[in-house]
C-alpha cells in the first residue's frame, strides 16, 4: 500500500474514532434518559392503579358498614331478632329419624363437598364438628338443612320447614315471615350470608343455611371462629358501631376464607342481639381484578393489583392463577416460599386468596406505614415493578400492591 493511502486511512481513522466514541456516549445518554422516562411513566401508572384500588376497597367497606348499620338499627330487624329468639326452642331435641338424617347429611352431602376442597380431610373431622353441637342445633339443622328438599347450595330457598305436629311452631311461622325479606337483602347487597345472633351467642337465624345455623358460638366447634369473634365484638359494641373481622378459614363454608362484619341490635335501649354478615369474597375479587379487565386500566398482559393481609397472605386472587393456572403453580412452587398445604389448597380450589404467601420486603414496609415504588422479585419469581401502600379498613391492616413484570413495564 502506498504511503499516501496509509496516511489517508490514518487521517480518516483519527476522525472516525472520536465520532464512534461520541456516538456511543450519546447513545448511552439517550438510552438512560429513555429508561428513566419509561421507569417514571411505569411508576406513575402503577401508583395510580394502587391509589385507585385503595380508594375502591375503602369505599366498598364503607358502603358495607353503612348497609349493616342501617339494617342493625332498623326496628324491623330488632323485631325479627326478638321474635326468632323467643320462638327458638333451646330445649328442643331431634327424634331418632331426624338425628339419623342429620348424621347422613354430614357424612355424605357435606363431607363429599368438603373433601373435594380439602383433599386430606378425614370423615372424623366432620364427625367431631357434629359431635360438638348440642341437641337444639341438631334439631333445627335436621329440619332446615338435612330434611330440606333443596340441594346443597340452595337450602336458603326453603321458607318454612315441614310441621312437626298439626300446627307450625312459633319459630317456623316467624321464619316463614322474615326469611324472604332477609333473603332478598342478601341478594340485593351481595353478602355471602347473614346471621342473627342472640345475646347468649346462639345463631338463631341464617339465610344460607350452612352448618353454622342454630349453633352456639360459646359451646361448639365454632367458639374460636371468625363468626364467634364478630359476635363477641358486637356484643360489647356501642349502638351504631360496626366491627370487621379479617379473613380466615371457616369450616361451615368448607374451609374457605371468610370475613365478617357485625353490629349490635337494640330495641330502644335494650340490646336484643347482633346482626352479622359474611363478606363476599367474589365482590372483593371483582374490585381487585377490575372484573378481569386488566388491559382496560393500563395493566397490559402482566399487570395486577393485590390485597395482602398482616399475615402476608393474599386477600385477593392472583392474575397469573386466573390467566394461566399451570404456569402459576409451576412458578410459585419454584420459589420455595409456599407451604405444601398452601400449594395443595391453591391447586384444588383454583384460588390464591387466603393461601398465597407474599412475604416480600415491600409488604412489611407497607404494614409499617410506608408507601412507594420499587423493583423486586415478586411472589412468582418474576422481576417486577411494584407500587405498595398500607390500607386500614375498620381496624384491619392490609397492604395494596400494584405490579407489572419489569420488561413490560419498561417497554423492553
């Protein structure tokens, strides 16, 4: 090669190298600026979703509280509670045929469904629950559950049990009068169930007629249940005050998580009992999942919002489980964060609420009162951008998360 050509190449090289370096620096700078802009945009979007969820959940329970208090302070509710309580025969006992029918119901109808949702369940669990009920419980459950011609899940459609004698009992007449009214309330307001409990802790009435009907909350297997805690709280609450108990496994609902909202019922200045409603998990999930319309609120293909309790367990459903249950099980199990019993429950029930543990640093930060947006590994082992904040509802401390996989959030 001629010296002239070598010199020309050298001169060109001197100009090209700085240009390449400058271009690289500019590229990195632009890339950083774009990345920062995308990160800021993702944080703002997830924060907006998080705050919308906090407001929606707060409003939902405020509305529930208003409804429950209106019902509890209604003269009609006080009259119904007094009448049903007076008509309830504490000394009633089932005859042999009723006792046999009830035991058959527990052993077959109830246990069959319970075992479908709780694979390790043994017949002894159900037998032990029944054995802890008293004669009055067995008498009324035989008449309104076991001998109720309606199928499981539709026992509430029966207004009055078959007469035991020539005439209907006082309780049966009262039940036929008030049951259609309370059943309509249940449908109108979307409760899972509604209970009337007297001052002694006797569940004298329920709409849905699960195995908590007619039980004693002080002398049965339900003594430490969420329903019992709700009644105990209402028993000492002032007029016009409602109390919320957090979600926990509830045997009469086949072990599904249940929360209860309760309020005292007065007739004048006389406390006649308590009104309790079982909160619908479906309505809560509809709020948290936007009725499965995630893309419409800007959550794309991987975004979701979650409600988490003080025990680090989810109070709402995982989008991943709803969209791709097999992938959910695979990824969640691979993290090693879930117990075997929780994995089995989620697999069998096709639900994560009450079972999925989200023990991430942001949950603990939010429970301590902090809020913010971070990048972290989520409950399924995915890199995610997560907006977190605390939420206190009627004394219950929860956490609201809004998250999206990192690559999608940053447009990678």
